């Protein structure tokens, strides 16, 4: 299974609650640039898991036009900044067992790093800039490898 773990785009600092922080215009642009890069790399998705927080939903809204074939999009309540990496990995394993081959997860710091750390302990817990995507490959035996961590700055250079 190919797993692409994306941190949401840049978000405004203030809102009525953390869950209601919206993307900035820079955040939308970052997300679109990353989506264009992924699409141009012939990456596709069978399923998408998205945090219920506004900035993550808006990130997916910016990304989804590049992947119109995706019809399995789930908003997962525990994909929040303080969410559970273990629950996230259990959901990933369930999707793998159901036949999903290419998964996109849109979530937040620190959870995105913790998910990578849970899947690939040797990789540690990487830091994700906004709109950064980590690519993890998970084999049938449950062994995972972090292939890359790609930021918008890297693809814009």
C-alpha cells in the first residue's frame, strides 16, 4: 500500500476555535502546488482520509480537483492535531485489508509525524511544513518504509 500523508496548507492564526481555523490564500496555493506535483508524478488515490477541522477540509477541497476519480473520501474524527496515531494506523490497516492500494491522509501536526513514526519507527517522527507530503510504503506483512518527505519549497525550487 502506498500512503501519502499530507499536512494541511498554511492556516490563519486566529479563529473562534482551533477546529475553525481556515486556510490562508497562501495555504490554498501551497495545497494546489503540491496536488499538481503529485498528479504530474502519476500518483493516484483509491481512498482519502481527512480531518474534520476546517483547514484540512479546505486543503482537500484544493487538492481534489487534481484527483477527480477519487470517490472514497472519509472524514475521520480522530485525525485532529491531538488525535491517536494508533487509531490512525488501525484505520490504515483496515483500508489495506479492504484492498485500498493508494491512500491520501490530510491532517495536522503533530499527528502526521506521529503516524509516520508509528508506521516506520526507524524514520522517527519527522517535522512537516505546511502542505508537505510524506510517502510511506506498507507491505502485506506490515513492514513500512518512509520513501520521501516532500515540501512545497522543494518542488518550487
